[in-house]
C-alpha cells in the first residue's frame, strides 16, 4: 500500500457531456492508505482458500464476458474469477493479473478479511490525480504523450477492432505500466475498480466538503478508472474525473477493485 497525504483538491470536471461530474467543488480529504495496484488473482485466491468464500458469479452460475465476435457483453455460464474468459480458461500464468468477475459484495468481503475497506470515489480521484492539480489523466494532460503507452486500454475502433498497440488485447498483469507520482499503478485502464459509494448523478451538487462518502442510499455503486475495454475515442472513461456505476451484484471480465485503509 502507499500512504497518501491528506489535502484539498477540486473534485469533478467542467465537461459538458458528463453532467454528473459537475459542479467542480473543493473538498478536503484526510490522509489514507491505498493499494498500489488492483487486487490480484493470487491475493484473492489466498482469501478464498482461507475463508472458503463463494463469489456472486459462482453462486449465480454466470458472469458477463465481452464477446469480440458480437462486440457486446454476454452472460456466459461458468465464467467466474477462476475462469475469466470462459469455463475452460484457468488462472495458470495469470496469478499477477487483476482478479475480475467480482461483485461489489465480493470486493467488500475481501477488504473486510484484510482489515481494509473500499476507497470512496473522492479518494480514488484524488489518488488518480497523484498530486497534479490540472491533469486529465493520472500521468498528465495528454492520453498519449511522446513515448510508450501509459495504460492498458482499447486502441482502435471499439467494439470491432483493438489494435493492441499498448502490448495487450485484454487484461494485463498489474504494474505493467508506469505508476503515477504517488506510486499507484493502473489508476486508469486495465480494470474498473469498485468504490464504496452509492451513485447519484446529482451528488456533486450536495457533496460534503470534508471526506465525502456519497449518498446514503442508491441502486448502483460507483466504479472508477476505466478498463482494457475503454476506448481512446469513446466516453472519456480513462479521465481521472470520469464516474461510472453498476449494480453491486454485477460481475464482468473488466471489473476488479483495490483496497484502502485509514491507518
């Protein structure tokens, strides 16, 4: 884990196409710790072995998998964290890949087992910015500055063609790309990360100024960071201010999580 200093920053964006990122407002966060990378298959396997935990997808018998032939997500019987792509897939050689097909409930269960918690979405955005006051991405203002690619995302024409210019067509091991200034890997791309908060599109207009934790009730939970399915030309999911959301029992092959703690 990395220790993040407390401080204030401007949460949100003036992007007119994403009204849930407005208004930009100044908030203050107490210092906290955050996993330097998303939880891996190796780490999650230790949790399951110790607790005999059964994930949401395993109990349900299916999970959402992106189908390259149709360009859409399909419910696939037998897909789970143990079988990320299909029922015949295994984790051999993927121990250091981020665990996927985990619901918000699964993420919370793992976090509790480790004595940690999920980060708030304000903490996630603060961490993603890495101390940069005026940036669009965890590394700066441009998606592809001169040099190598800085995250695992979809290059090409989504959902038909992923050119894999970043070296991957699908998940990548954690830490395959450089960290931001606070030593945090994969804060954009690779897997969406569950946050603790309920989602509400108008929450920023009523957010608390100190350590906001989101609405008290809701239907969907916040996800942050984008994933390997996030296109450079679509929806701005890789931007540090981007807000995503999904039902807490949803499981997909592009959603994982990382943990936080206060001390």
